[in-house]
């Protein structure tokens, strides 16, 4: 059954295949167009990029869409462990940044951008927000630990 949300997701997927964006990889699950798997790469020049061995920081996440898409953004959950002011301990991402009717590419670009520029007015992880505000050096060290774990985890 093809619904407006499913048609839009197919359009988003086709667009991503024709013009793959830099900085992330994403695709729907083979048997469920409403559930997507993604990997976001840590932006260059930030604590989120490669670790000690200069590998790229890679962070896995899932996007779960409802039939309300694109009028309602998906539920986004990081599978990778994260230490970030706008990411809850269970991996859920605070989606206050997303406007209605965003494409999958815009959603992921917004999330990647927020990795580097957290919004402290809407903290999901109060410890990360506190450390980010009070001690950037400590915050960056904690992020680097997460980055290094990102390429040693399954």
C-alpha cells in the first residue's frame, strides 16, 4: 500500500541515490521503508572527527518515520554511544531543530551540524551540557573517547 508518507520517503531515497550527500550514509531497511539506518561521520575540524589514529568518527543511528511524514519528523535514536547536550542517555535525539516537511537529507545534515554546535537551551543530557559550558577541554576529551569507541564498536 502506497501512502503519501511512503511515496515521499521513496522520493527522498531516490534523491539521496542520485546525489549522495557528504558526511553521512543512509538507506531504508530492505523490508520497511518507514525504518532507516544511517551513519553520520564526525565533521572535519571538530572533536567529532577521527580519533588518535585519525580514523573517521562514525555514529550509527536509526530514523523511524510515521504516516505523518513529512509533516512530522521521524523519531531519531543514536545506536552508538554519545556524549552530547542534545542527545538523551538512551540515544534519543532532541529534534527541536527540525521544521516540518524536512527531507531525510536535511534532517541528517541538521543533526550533523548540531554535533558541533549544541543548543544549551534545550539540554537532553544535563551533564554533557554542564561540561560543555564549564570546561570545553574536558568536553572535547569526553567526545574524543566516544569517537574512538565509534570505530571499535560493532
